[in-house]
């Protein structure tokens, strides 16, 4: 669980981590997801490696990504 601080507030809150996971689920790249949440790359990977709850959220986000079939997926070699 993400600990509460005494003193200076964390820029990365639980809601920020949820926002990052939601963006990844919506097919954002990792870079775009943390940029959209206004955090840097370092806290993203630090929380990913140290917080099992966040790691589970990211795994579930990747499982929930939508697959958009491309036009070329339906073409067979016979039709070319």
C-alpha cells in the first residue's frame, strides 16, 4: 500500500496511478500515459517495482487493452 507522508506531499497519488493504468488500458504508450498524468518516468517504474498493487493494475490494464484489427489482417495471400 502506498504510504502517507508527513511533510511534503507526494506528486504521485493513488488516483494518479489509477489514471496511468486507465491510459495504458486505453492503448496509450507507457510514455504517453505518465506524461498525461504529469509524472516522470522514474516514479512510474519505482512504483511498478515496489508496489504490488500498482503492478497488478498495470498487468490488468495490459490484459484489457482493446485490439483493433487492421485492414491487412483480413487479406489472404490469394487476394494479392
